[in-house]
C-alpha cells in the first residue's frame, strides 16, 4: 500500500495543515459549548457550579485521550494486516460519526445554545454531579468525534506524529479564540466559519473513506483491490509539493481502485448536497446587538 512518507516540508505542512484545521474547527465547537455553559452559570449567579463544569470538561478530555491512545497504540502492536484492518474500520467509523456531526451541526446550530441552557438549568436544580455529567456529555461528544477522525486521518498519512502536532496547535488556537470571544475581544461569523470548514471536512472525510475502502480491500474484506479506475503514476509525482499536499490533506493517490472512486464520488455528492441544503435553509439568528446574522445562537454566550 502506497502511503505518504513523512519527511519533506510539503508533506509536513500538508499533514499539519489538515489536522490543524480539524483541531481548530472541533476545538471551537467544543469551546462554544463550554462558553455557553460557563456564561449561563455566571449570569445565573451560580459560580459555585463552575468547578463541576470544569470537572466534566476534564473528564471528557481524559476520556478522549484514552480512546485515541487505545486505538492508535493498538494498531502499532499487531501484525501489518491486522493493523490495516483496524485502521480501515476506524476510518469508516470516523467517517460515519463526522458525517453525522457535520450534518447535525448544520441543523442544530440555531438552537444549540437554548438546548444547552435548558439542560444546564435542570442540572443546576439537580446538583453538581448533574452539571458535571452535562458538561462531560457535551464536550465528550465533540471530543469522541475528533479522536476517531484523527485516528482515520493519521493512519491515512502513514501514522506520523505531525498530524497530532497540527491537531494540538489547532486546538490551542481554538482555545485562544474562544477566550477572546467570551471576553468580547473578537467577533466571528460562525455561520461562514462552520460552512467553509464543514465543506473542508467533507472532502477530508471523503479521502479517509477512500483510504478505509483501500485498506479493507487490502485485507480482502472488500472486493476489487486489483481493479484500478486509472493509474497516472507516470505523470503524477507523489513526492512533489502538490503530491504530498494532496495526499496529506485529502489522501489523493494516482492509482485508486474503482470502488474507491465510486465511494469518494457518492460520498461527496450526497453529503455535500444535504450539508449545503441544511445551511441554506437555516434562518438568521439575532445577535446581542440586535443585528441579524447567520451565526449559531452561541454568539450570545459572552458576558
């Protein structure tokens, strides 16, 4: 199986850029959730609940790290074919979860703030453990998606550490942006941000799906491993800057199988259609200053 070897600057940039944008988007989604919960308890004069929110967030982060390490390290301690099988299955699971979350975010963005505040209101009445559980579930859901997506993404670019570094940098940037948003230092058009990064994630997920299909063909779980749709290896230099960038971000290869091409095309056409339709139908949400904006309701989370 031809995989991108880590080494050259274009390869490193491609792997870090793709995972960095994933970290930025997923980190900002998580940050918005935490920002809403924190702002709600502060405005409700229940600062005593903050420790339970941060406890839930910490537990969710710990769970995500454990899941990532179990899957990632597990593939490095088994035979090549078994690792290929695990990576292929993990890639397909990641694609399913990411697709569901991207489409869900498109529909739920307009009322996610209301839902979270309603849940926190009930949790505050129940007690600290309920607050912690709400924070854990809200953040854990986003983190679980990121962990699976990164396993599939990292495996598709040869399992080097550069994607992980890019992810961490993206998350750091997301944390900084979230803090600035909370303090009102910056404003962000959430609709455009999640629209464009959502489109990007769809194409990244399509590449991971293609990788997963090829991996399962390699171990014999799917047919057609020797049926190439085309082979432009003589004219397409995978070691060039464009080859490493396209392979590192979108898992493009010069010799895909017919099933890979069919899966990629069907995924992009179908998911992109539903994603764009959901975003087009979303009604404008009023912001704090009374202006209409396409941003999620999370824009009112600041204090």
